[in-house]
C-alpha cells in the first residue's frame, strides 16, 4: 500500500506523538509499504524533502506561527497532490490541517484514518483561545470526514469530550514502543557518568519541560522524598530549554530547580537518543509521570521504563493510569497531589520487589511490527469496504 501520513510536527521534533508516528511509519516500511510523511518545515534548517530509513518525508514551509500551531499557505496544494498519489491516509491529531486532508480523502474515496493522541489545551490568552477553538473546529470536521478513529485506550476515549462523540468510528490500538538493548557495560558507564559517587536512589522523569507534565508537582513532592531518602536524585531526560510556548513556565520553576541542581539533587540530561535512553532507564529506581490534564493520554515513557523493569508513579488521568493498572508495576496518584506523589515514590523505593513483573511480557503488547499489522488490517478492511460500496 501507498500510505500518506500527515502531522504538524515530525522528527527530529521530540514528543510522544512524533516518536509514535516515526515508529509506526518505519514499521510499515519494514512490512513492505510505501510511506510518505507530510509535515511542516518547523525549522528552516530541515530539508524540504528527504528519506529517513525508507520513509519519505516532505516538509511544507511555515509562514508564521500562532501559539504552537503553524500556518503553511502551500500545504493545501501539496496535500491535494499527495492524496491522489496514495492509497490510504493516516492523520495524527490534534492538527489544524487535518480537516482539509480528511475531506480530500473522502472525496477521493481513499480510506482515511485518524490517530487521536490527546485533547488540545493551549495556554491562557486571547490568541491561544482563538487557536484552540480553530483546532477544535478542524478536528471536528476531520472526524466527520474520516472513516475510522484510532485511540490508545478505551479509558481515554470514554473520558474525552472529543472521542465520546464518535464511538461508532472508534478502534483501540496500543501504541508502538521500542528501545535498543543497552549492554551491561553501557548501563554501567551511564551510571558512572551521572552517579559517580555510588548507588543513590534515582527518580526519573522523561518528558518535555512543559506545563501539562506537572514538573512542579514533582518539585513539591521532593521535600517529603528527601526526608526518607536524603541522597535521592532526579534525572530529568528530555528537552528543557527554549520549549515553544513554555518560556514563562520554565522561568517560574527554574529558580527552585537551580537550588536542587546546586545540591546535586536534580540533573538535566537533555534530549537523549534511543541508545542513551536504553542506558538511562535501567539506572532508575522509579519513574514518575505527574501529568495534569488530558493533553497526556497514555505516556509512552511509562512503557519504556516498565520494559526495563522500572516501576512508575502516574497521575490518575484517563489513559495515563492504564499502563500501571494493566501491568501492575507502580502506583496511581491523584492529579496534582504532590503529597501523595511523594508518599508513592517512598513506598516504591522502600519495597521495589512488590512491583516487579516480567519486562518481556510488558514489551510484547507494544511491538511496532504488531501495531503496524493492526493498522494494516484496518487499512485493508477499509479498502475492501470502499471497493464494495459500503462506505
């Protein structure tokens, strides 16, 4: 099949959405399909066209931005041409341009599938409010025109004001998760580099430094943790500088974080490549995901941690709580509750054995090739239905 994948940001941009899209695109290529990604040239240093491990990436120039959104005047012409050239269209939402592509897919009688990653909640402000309303409208139109909507979990779908309206179109598919295997020596070297004075309890948080991630909840929980574990450290893995739309948030929290940095309690790892992440997770004692709202729908990093035998503490958000509940590897805490977060971290650090499960069993649910097979079957069924006039 010739599959057109459309999303606003693609790699090398780092987010759960872009990592999901990249893993799935590569898995579909490995299964013999031709995959083209249509996305934005959000950074002018990126090539307009290139091939990345068999995936053809086409980027449309950005004229200007509205909050985290991008305006691309040439997008429509490019989308029209590419829809005609492909058999199937997959859209990653939220995305402002999705409605137009979904309409093109419907008019061209091409199976069109939305993968819905999360609800969109932009920062406060008149411009952000207007942008949020525009994207909600486009997402609604996209859902009207599309043939199927894929979501990670039924739990998230039942609690999403968007997805609840389209239950008749819904299909759940767990996300693709994979990491390279780090050797024992690579894991030891990573530990020596970041924890040279010996074994200390390590709390991991792998995320963008963004408002919805709840970094301040972990900050507020640290005093309670340090009472019981005075040598505990936080290893924050992910982009934390100059994050689009998050400058004010970072300015508010950084003075507190710098105090912990000076004390050796907080370490920024920066954006780690997959090989480094594979060495990062085995050095953690617990991973936390204190997210605050429905812009977080699952938390792929929880699965990456569990695949390395690391228990997690997650907010009691729809979808986000499911990895811990499904695999019995951690604790679920109330949203925004730093006291309970600190207690849960201490509980896990005190008795990690009760949270141990077989990492191989966890990983078996998220193999990219398996996820790609489910999408492949979905696409084939839609093609058959359209051929038989049932759509």
